[in-house]
C-alpha cells in the first residue's frame, strides 16, 4: 500500500513539474561572465544571449563578475540556484586549468556544474617579433640551443604560459618564463624585442600579426587556422602531441533539470549555425564549436581538465 501511495505521489509531482519545465524560461535568465566587459568571453556571452532571447522569448542578461583569472565569477555561479535561471560562460582558464593551479578553489568544475553547450574554440599562436630573424620553429629551436632565450606570457598558469611549457618539454628546450599582467603587456615586450617569443590566443594576437609587428611561427593545434592559412601547425613541424586549443562553453549549476539543459543545448547548437552568429565569430577570429550534445560536451570537459592537470603538474605552476 505504501509503495502505491508513494508512486501516486511521485506521479502527481511529475505532472505538476512538467508544465513548469515546459514553460522555461518564464522570466529573465542571467549569464555570469567571470571576465571583464569587452573581452572575448564577454562578447561571446552577449552574442549568444541575444540570440537565446530571440528564440526563447525572455531576456538573457550578462552579469560580469571578473577577478582571479575567472575563478571568482565561476565560484559565484557554482553556488547559484540550479533552476536554469543562472548560467555560466566559461573557458579553459577557470574551468580546466584553475583546479590544478590553485591550492584553494571555491568550486570543483566537474562536480559543481552541468555541461550545457560547447560554443567556440581558438588555438594558441607561437610568435616572435618581426625583426628577430626567427622565421620558423626550426629557427627558434636552433636559436634557443645557442642562447638563453626567454618567453613572455599573460601570467603564471595562463594558457599562454602552459602552452610554452608544453613546447619546452616537447622540444627539450629550457626557455625562461617571464610572466606579465595580461596579454597586452606581454605582447608589448615581445614587439619591442626585449623578449624574443610568446604564445597567445588567436583573437588576442592576430591584430599584431596582421600589422607585421609580430611574426607567427606556428598554430598550436592539429589543424591550421582559417584566419592564418599560411602558418603551419606544430604538428606539421614535427611535434604531433602539442595542442592547446582553448574553448568557450555554457554551463549550469549542478542539479539543473535535464530538460532545461537539453533545451539550451539544442537551441545554442541551432544558434551557432546561423549566418549572423558565424559572421560575428568571424570578426572575433573564433571558430564555432562542432555540434555536441550535453553529455558529449561533458566528456570533452573531463578530458580537458585531465590534460591540463598533467601540464600544470609538469610545469610546477601553482598559485596559493
């Protein structure tokens, strides 16, 4: 008798819950962006949010909560109510790198979030200053074996830093890391010739390459970039295991109902195929993500967290 009563109660709950889920969203949705306004992640969130609003009939409001490499805003989103009305725009740094980089973190990405949708990707680019005389990875390796070279990055534990540490390991080099406060400062040091080489994300470094202030040496991925079609990958130059492709994706707090996650996943994947969004990403030098279900995106994120843990450990890059 108890089992029958329990079953009836659960069925009644399901009936009452279904209309609420079916009506999602019935009020504004917040997308937390753990980066400052105007940066790539912020622009992506606003682009996707605008399209989600058009398709789902409610505002998707971007809320910037920057700080500590994206970990402050990510921690805030992890503690939000898992009802689908708070989402997170994340990327490689706070999601895949931070868990291994920080000794104390207010969240665990794989445990505290539901994967919703992969949105965009961008490779790292190895570059040198225009007058360096270094025109290829072979030239760089030859120079580094003869001289004590250093490399600039956007900060300790940044994707730029870790990309160069992987490159050091793969090539057997020991170039010295010199961290700066952000990409712009690191690029300035290289453009001036004070530091010979850097790595940076394609959107951040492309303007300097187009202006002939920096020379691209390699795309750090398994495929060439359509934005730099004449620049070979590291794979093409003999280092097939090197790839530090950065991702941007949409997440939700753990426990967000599966129907809401699936609805958002389907809608974002549709949005990524629209000419309007593809044109916008083109101007940002971003590649729209290939279609992934929420579970497929979750599996990808798990692999990225594992990959960067090994890279961080090998580089002994830690932040207390």
